[in-house]
């Protein structure tokens, strides 16, 4: 198998190797120019690529093609067309044109548009993104595309991501030229999204309405064992899980997705996959594909892959760490401190630009990780708090302190770690520790944004981060552009000192879980946007609208449409969960409570009648407790139904979302707590669904 991996890897993508072999040299060069420099693609090149792409796809068994795009649903979308074209005499040929490659027409009124499209305004367009390679899956050629309305508004996540990448590159190149790096023509954002997930037995999954409809359990008594023994994290892979991970790697490698790391995560049944870094656009496409392939491969192994942020209460939920960095067209990582970060001027400028960006737009960073699912996870001892802060580590913090105070930074020697046993090697200590409680941590040569939820598209946080950093760099450029070359170092020092003084409040290297930090963050004036309804209104503040419109990421209409979509998605998600809880309690749980209470009462009565000497008050107490729980749950369900109706009838999107958070979810949690206590008293044989211990430990 090892010998096959290099041949297997990327075998199902229309990548550089295939393009070089299939395209005429001039067409290949024109396409590479478009990919590398973002230049316009001419129709004759598109026609040539279409012919080569079709030939390659057909050779590999494809019969159809689809424009694959990422609407505001958070998922991907596709409409399949066959390659066949009538040739007369009842015959067909396999045909595919440049026009079909570069443009498609899905129905734009059937996807979330936030009011940009009415039902009768149905036309939309998909436009080929040549920077992300086409691929073959399930005998179909998939062509990554952007999605816009008939009037040109972006209706997807790819379009604003590409815009933000261009904006950041433009501003970064200008600053680098000022610093003397004239050879740089393009700066790319690279990301490596770590993906956490749960695996459960498929047959058990099919028995729970909440997992099917909501992706998470809405109630459930805790298993006798959870994660308290800390034995699952990095533990030995179970055979079924190992087999799944192996097949998953193979399927991902075929599609050119550089799956690199796999291991058990902290919670039972929880795991993680991490890829090698790639450019932001390709990495976003790859992550969407990864989530889809994870679920498909799990099906083949009689398992289900859960990507919800909090599938089970009482144990860790799942996140998606967005590792973000900047690289020039010359291959230089701008966030690599080097051996002497205090003297590395470009590094310090770009480091400070990121710090400024995150401080100025911490509300947008928080919004980029907001969802109904992630609200259950953020702030627990498994995920960063809702307060956005930056961890730099002692060394870099000391560098910034020295700049701020105009003191000389002593020589920083690499520190070797000696573990104490002669047989073990010495190794160099990293310039930062890791801080699992930090939402935004510097980790050597990149920043790790840890707030994102496991089911989210990584496009959103990168749109925000790219745009915010572009704005910081634009402001830096304005301050530095008039400095003479011989005075540039002094001008940069003055700029850095001023920026540190203003933005050091966002830097925090301590325990983000502590109550002391909450109080300290409040004193510093940092946002603490606890829930999705709390933070979404920040999206449409003047400051944030100005940021996005200035850099041409969104129009004002696109911003407000996304705001409406985010609010509606939150409310719809909570309403689906509330209706599912109502149905599960009414149709599944209450009959089980009634049946067990009735059987227990019958047994107690029999003992009293025929064997009075064996009768105790235990059964009567149990029956009384179950009967009380039955009554409380029945009453609670009535109140839940009323809240569901009230929320569904609330016309204002923000008010409906607030109602979900302040009343509906509170009632659901109260009902879940009552059900959990009652479930702990009932034998599994009476329950029509699998319990936590079965779901978490069946594999």
C-alpha cells in the first residue's frame, strides 16, 4: 500500500500534473497565470481546459459534471448534468464546452438569500473558480464554483473569501514593498483546519430522533464513566475506529486532501483529523469535502459521524481549530519569528497587524464562530471562552514589552530541554507554550483560532480575519508611506510602539476559564458576547459595515442579508430541537415512565396482597417519584409547546432569536434535567432508545 500512496494521492483531481499533460503548453501557461496571479481567464483557454477536463473525467469513469458551490446553508450544493449531447440518428457524443465550464445556472430563490432574492427572482449563476482543482467523486466531475444572484450579489461563502484573500494580498504587498521586499508580488493566507468528530453505531443512532433531526442528544442520563479517567485522549485506536480512519485517509488522499494526523480526542467516541496547510480557498473546499467524506465512509463501516458541537452533555464537545498564517509568493512565512524575533522587522509588523485586527474586530471574530450548536460548547472547560483574546507566550510578550518601553532586548538563546535520562535526546524548546483556554493563540509560526465549531464552514472566520488584517495593514501603510528608506526602521519602531500601547489589552497569556479573567476582560473593555443572539447585532454596526464595504468584501445589502440568514438559522435550529424534544418526550419517554411505574406499582400491590412480610416502601417511593416526574414533564411539555408557538409567531428575526435563547432553550434544559433524573431510575429495557453508555461505548 505504501508504494501506491504517491500514485493514489490526487488521482481523482484535475491537478497540475494532469493539466500539464492534457493541455497545450500555451493554454497551460495561461491557466497557471490565472491560478497564481488572479488574472482574468479568456474563453479560448476555458474551452481548451473544458475539453481536457472532460477527457480526463470520462477516462476515470465520470458520466456527469456538476458546479459545486457553498450556499449560505453552511453545506455544499450540486446539480448534475451528463456529458451527453445528441449527435443525430439517435446517437450521442460526450461533450463539454468552455461556456459550460465557467458558468452554471442554479435556482437562486431556493437558497437562503436574506431577502436579496424573492421567490419569483429565481435566476442565479455559478462561476468556475480555477484556483481550486476540479475532482471526481461518485462518477461525477465536481467543479468548484462561486455562487451569485442575477444582479451580482454573493449568495455563498466562496465569493467573499476570494475577495478577502485579494484584499489582504494587496495591502500586504504594499507594506512589504515599503519594508524593502520588492520581489513580493502576492501574499496568500494558508490554513490548516483541525476537525473533531464523534463516531457512534449506526443502528443505535437510528433509534434516537434527536440525533437524526438535530445531530445532538436533547436529554440523557450520564453514563457511569465519561472522560474523567483521561484515558481516551491519544489512546490506542479501537479496531473499528482504526479501520474507519484508514479508509477515510485513502478517500481523502484520492481527492488531494492532505490528511496528516489522526487520534482519539478527550471524550469517549471522539476523534480528530488534521490536514497539512493549504491556501485558504483550497483548504476551505477541502474541509467541506472532508466533512462529507467522513459521513460517507462512516456509513460504509456501519457507523455515523457526528459533527455537532455538543452531541452529548457532560463530556467535551467538538471544535475545529483554524490554523492561519501568511506566505509570500517567494515562500516566506511572514509569521515565522526566526531566531531573533526582536530584530525581524517584517515579522513584528505583521504580528502587530494581526493583534490590531483581532482587537479592533473582536466582535466579528466572535460572530464568525457563532451558531446554535457552538453556544453549547463555548465557555465550557473544553473550548475557549466567548471573550476573544490573544495568547502570545512569554518570549513574544517580552519582545513587545521591550518595544513599548524602549528597552534593549537581550540576546535570546534557544533553550534546550534535558529530560534527565541520558538515553533520551535533548531538543530545542519552542518559543511559546500552548494555551488551550485561548481563543486565538500564537503557536510558533501561525495563529490558531480555537473558537470555531466542528460543523462550521472555515470560510467565515477567514473572511473576517483576512479583511481585518487587510485593514490593519492599510492603516500601517498610511503611517509609513512617507518615511524615507534610511528612516524606515525608526518609523516602524514608532508605529509598533503606538500599536502595542493601544492594543495590548487583547493579549492575555493566563487561564481563560477563570472568573478573574472575566472581570479583568471587563475592565479592559473587551467584548463578552455569550450567545449567538448577543453577538449577531454587532455584525451590522457602522464600524463593521464600513470595514467590509471599504475592502469590497460585501456590499451593504449583502451584509444585512447575511445578518438575517444567521438570525433565521439560529431560530430555525432551536425550533427544530424544541419540536423534537416535545416529540421524544411525548411519544418515547413518557410512555416508558408510565409503563415502568405501572409495572412497579403492580409488583408492589402483589407483594402487599400475597407476601406482606416482603413488602417495603421502596416500590411505592419509586412509583411516587416516577409519577411526580410524569406530571412535571407533562406540564412542562405544555409550556414548551406554548413557547414554540410564541417563537414561531414572532416576526422580528432578532426578537425571535432572543426568545429562543432566553426562554425556549431554558425550558428545554429544565425538561432535559427532569428527564435525565427519571431516566436514571428506569431499566434500559423499558427505554425505546439507546442510552449514553450504549452510544459512547458501543464501538
